[in-house]
């Protein structure tokens, strides 16, 4: 990368899904790529436990505890264990997440019963309110309005909709409520994401990889790594017609402010 780089935070990554060798490599690369921190989300109880252990090993890891909705719900006993784990360890987690609704699973299986997912999500939102934690959301298209209803119901304003896609009324509602979004490297090549960047306030935008999820374009065939966030920031600056350094500074400030770093 020829241009000078500035500090970044990867605002959404599944660090526990990388191998230990890959984890160590990314930590070693922090200085080279000026990565100040990783917001390390979790997928379920075991994932949360693993992520917390990683955070104890690597101070750059800022752990979040949640349940990824694009999977079958576990038995109620395990859900209760996860909620109890949050209650016990909330001081060790920086946020509640990743949580949300199963949009893609529902597309594949239209008969999927969504109400239990909404019930679990509301329990997570209640804990975000109770413990004054930011919440990290997987909520896209029509699911986002349901999530906005729940956030408003429980007066949760510190909401981060990661890799968001949605219609204009929902986007405007999110902007009005002061919610944050984050851009993955698909801002380099996905027109709907580029349009979202045009619309959304720069001071409510973060950058993320959602690693180890793979990407196309210049990222094709490469391990998803925070260096890709630098590409995203440059693209955001071009779309917004703002100086690159200004975008670096405002995205970093937005992320630090939101996650209280």
C-alpha cells in the first residue's frame, strides 16, 4: 500500500474462528498495519468463552458476548447458560454481540419460526440496557425495523448495525436514532453498500472485516485481515469526497467513542 496509513480499529471480527497461528499473525501485524484494537464478537456460549480467553491473552482483543442468529437455536438450557454467562461476566465484555435475527436462514427456509429468535434478541437488548453496554447487531432488510422497535422499547441507543443493508426509511430511522454502521471490504465493489456510504453520516461509520468471511476484488483469495480496513477507508473517503486522513480520524474517533476505548 503506497499511501501513508493511519491507526484503525477492526470494529467486527470473529477472532475465535481463526486458527491460533492466524490469530498470532494478526497480533504480530498490528504495528505494521497500525491496528489499535479488534472488536471480537462471539457466536454462542463456547465462542464467548473462547473469545474471553483470547482477550486475556491479547490486550488488543476487545471481547463481546452474544449469539449469532444465522444458526439453529440451542436448547433452552444452553440459552439460559449463555444469558447467565453474560450476567456473571458482563464487566469483562466490552459489548453484547453479535446478536440479531436470522434473515439469511429465513430466506433458505421460509417456514423458520422467527419468534424464538426475537425473544432471545430482546433478552440480549435488555442486558445491554441493564449493563450499559453497546450492542452489536446482525439485522438487515426487513429485520432491521423489528430490531429498531426493540431498541426503542428498551431505550438502547448505543447500537452498531454491522454490515448493514436496508431500505431508505429504515436507514433514515437509524440515522435519526444515532445508530452506527460499519463497512466491510465489499464497499470496494458492492453498489448498494456504496450508496449507503453516500447517505450515512461519516461520524457514525466504522470499518470492519467480519473475518474470517472472505471477500472479492483485491481481497479475493486472501485471508481476511484488518489491512483490508485501510482499503475500505480510502474507498469511503473517495465516495464521500473527503480527505483520506480526515476519514481515518473520524472513523477511529467514532469507533473509540462508541466502544468507550
